[in-house]
């Protein structure tokens, strides 16, 4: 089983439980009030569903967006940026939650006056409204913390948070409702959210916590967060508008007497939140893999998610078609005239459960891969447009049954129509994930249960992948690196059953990522790479070779003083950018901020504080090439048109020229030399000493953890 698919399955239960908790949260007060107070309380709370959904929209806009961006930045190994995103989201919740609280306090009569409902129903809604007000601040904070703690991999704190939220809400609402009526339900909801915030705060005391709060707020980042989640969050916004219009439509066409039946139907619509557990489980993994540009792992996780979505949708449709009475009795409808109408409505609505999981899954997925317009289009088409077009027509032409049929088939129509649009626009090859096949072909994955025999297989897999992709000259070093990494993991996790993965990416050079679900272990500090704990597992990244275009702003900004001085000596801007990009690329690959550079007797630069880590650079026209090794190494890149015909006749070919240059720059008489893949229009070669790894590096890697 692939590492990403295994993690998805591990997360699926917690994510589905989380969505079940949100469903129960939306349903709890309705059920309690319906059973303890009566159908007028049920109808009164139902009138406030648009308010509840708008508060959830605000919470999701910030919480989901922050979690997506947080995962992407972790995938890019940018810890500082991930901290800024978390802090931005936290302060934004306080600002928007406070604004909602003020609007909620002063907007009650205007909102309730829109319905023109009966006085008894309106009075119940008014009583609930007064005590629910603090939730407009508490609920967004609760859902924000759940989203970020989940993205940080703390399943235990998430479980306790959900348990506090739902358990506290149900218990407090039940006992307070018996004393205070419908107002007690609202107060119980406030207490449940308060308990959840306290419970989730325990995550910040954990050793593995990576959520750090700093003073940071930028409007530009607020826009980035909102853009990343607007489509996902807009589900609640669309439902808010939909529930408002449906309640008005039912009152006008069929009278307030049908509002209890509508409550059952809306509970069924809210039930589809359970299907969002699939996308919630996939979200952090897809975000991290997308940040790594790991298209192959994204596809594997999404294929697993689609299979689960099919199973969940079919199961839910069958259960509610066969047992509609369960939903009716749960809400608390006792009127014998309404019960058969409600059961029929549930059976019809169950049809839409087949397609609903795919709306949630692909709505979230297109956000992960930054197809924002596509995600927003799917949200508005599937969650409001088809309903607005179909429901009034169905109700007017076929009565109350026509309304339920419209609600049932709307998700199927939306998914079928949108799938056809994506297929026509992007073609069969990219449908439906829109992943570049060309990039995926240059990526390799090997997942396994960690043991000595599997380590040997992993080493051979790495060697063969390098050879197949034109980097065979690096095979020996990569095998040694793989063996040392997994030997160290075995030592630290002695006696434990671990799941591991090695991933190679050859799109911009040679990148190797090692993942394991053992103890926190930073191997990159010793071996010259980068390490992150993500979703509760280790990621150690090593870049052996990378190409970059001159002038890359992010890399230029990272250029250390040594290369800034060299760039200042250059006459032309093009040459200055090449030097700055080379220095920034080297620092980015090694995570060194301001390395101290010295020059040996041959004029070759090296890290003064890391003599065990060798590097070499080359650039030509608009491309920069950097290679890292534990052995003496040299590289060269040349533009094909740069050499004169006379020179070519003398040296034989550009390939031979680049090999000679790389061998000379390595400084080793026994270097293995080979042409390697290069950007279009260029030739590149790499030379690496054939002697064993430096003894210093082996000792460092094998040292104890004390």
C-alpha cells in the first residue's frame, strides 16, 4: 500500500467522525427542541438555519483556507510562511467573529420579519436567537482550531475537541432545555463551543506542535486565505441562501404546516456533510503533495478518495431509501398526517446521496490544486443554481412531491453537467484531476514496511530510477544516502513497525524525499537537506541536483553575502542575476541562511563550517545548475548554440565538452562522468568522485541521539 493512501485511510475515520460531529452539531438543537418543546420549536429553529450556515461560512472561509495554505507551505518546506498563515487566520477569526456578533445582536427583527411566519413560530425563533449570539464568535474559533490542529496531525486533540463540542452541546442543551425551553438549547450550544476551545488549546502544549502564534496580519494574506477556501466555504453560504428560499417557498406554496417536513428534508441535506469527511481526509495530504509538486502521490490519494466516495454515497442512498422512518422519528414529527409525507420526501431525497460526495470531494480538490475558478463554479452550480432553477418549477408543476424530486435529482444533474464541462474543456487525458502527465512520468514512489530486507530493495529502486531517468552517475551516492537514512530510522525506532516511503522527482533535477511514521527524527541537519514533521510523520528532503532560471525572485532574495559580492563585480545585469540565483539556489537546497564560504588552493569554493558537504555550480545564459554531494563533485551546463563550429570540431561534441568541464571542476582524477538531462536547448554533465563517502559524514549519521 502506498504511504499516502495508508495515511488517507488512517485519517478517514477521524475526518468522517469530525463531519458527523458537525452534522450532529447542526441537528442536535433541532432534535432536542422537537422532542422536548414541540413542533413549533422545531419550525422556529429551522427558520434560523440560514444564520447558522452563514456563521459556518465565515468559519470555513478562514479555517479551511488557512489549513489549505498551511499544508501547502509545509509541503514547500517553508516553516516561517506556515507560521504566518496560522497567525493570520487566528487574528482574522477574532476580527470577523466580533463583527458577526455585533451584526447578530442588532439584526434580529429585520431577519425574522422576512418570513412572516406565525407568531408562535416567530417567538420560538426569537428566544433561541438571544442566547445563541455568543456562538457567532465561539463557533468560528472552534472550527478554526479544529481545522489547524487537524492539519498539524494531532488526531487526539481533534477527537477530544469534537467530543467536547458535541457531548457538551447535547448534554447541556438537554438539561437546559428542560428548564428554559428553546432558549436552553441555544445556551447549551454556547457551552459546547466553549468546552471545545478549551480542549483544543491543549494541542499547543504538545512537543510535536508546529502551530506558533505571532503578531502578523496582512490584508494580502487574508485575500490568499479567502481565495483558497471561498469555494469550499461557499457551500455553507449557498445553503444559507437555499434554506432561506426553501422556507419561504414552502410557506407561500403550502403553508407553515409543512415546515416540520421541510425540517426533515433540510436535516437530510445537512447529512451530506458526512461525505465531506472524504475530502477532509484527503485535504492535508493533497495539499502537502501539491506543495511538493508530487503529482503521482496526489493521483493515488485521490483515486482512493473517489472509491470511498462511491461506497459512502451508495450506502447512504440505500439506507435512507429503505429506512426513511428513522430520519422522521429522529427529528420528532408526531403529526400522523405529516409522517407519510416526510417519509416519502426522505426516500426521494436519498437519490442525491449518490452524487453528493463527489461535489464535496472535487470542490475541495480543485482548491488544493489552485483551480479556484473551477472550484467556485462547481460550488455555485451544485449548491444553489440547480436548486433555484429546479425547485420552484417542480413545486409549481407537481406540488410538494415535485419539490422533493427537484431536491433529490439536483446533485446528480450538477455532477453530470459539470463533469461533461471539465471533460470537454481539459480533455480526456487530464480529466478529472487536471494533473500534468508529463510531470508525473518523471516521479517514482516506493512504499514499504521498514525492515533490513526492504531497505535493500529501496536502495536498488533508487539506483534503478536514477539510471532510467538519465542520472545513473548519481546512483551510488543515492543508494548510500538511502541506506544511511533508513538505518538511522531503524536505530531510533528499534522494535517498532514503521511504514516508510522514498519518492524521487526528476522534473527540475534530482530530489529525494524520505517519509516515515516513526519518532521525530531530523536527518537533514546532518546530511545537508531539509526536515519537517507533517501530519504526524517525518519528511526528510534531499536535493542532489537542481536547475533554476536566472532571476527567480525567491532565490535571488536568499543569495548570501559571498554571491552578492561576486554579483556586484559583474558588469552586466544578466551576469549579476546568474550569480545571485546560483547563491540563492544553493542556500535553498541546503537550508543554510548565510553560509561561510572559503576557497581552496584550486580556487574551488566550499562550506567552511560543513567541509563534509560538497557542492558545485554552473550557469549559462538563463539557466543555473547546482549539485550537492558528500564526494568531490563538478558540473557544467552549456547552451547548444554557444560553441563555435571550429571548437566543436576540435572537442568532438558539446556532450564531450561538458563532460570534460565537469570532470575538471570536480578536482578528482577518478571521477565518474556522465551527461545528464538538461533544460531544452542546453547540454549538462556531472562528474562525481568514485571514492567512498567521507568518513566524517558516516560517523555523524551513525552517532547516538543523546
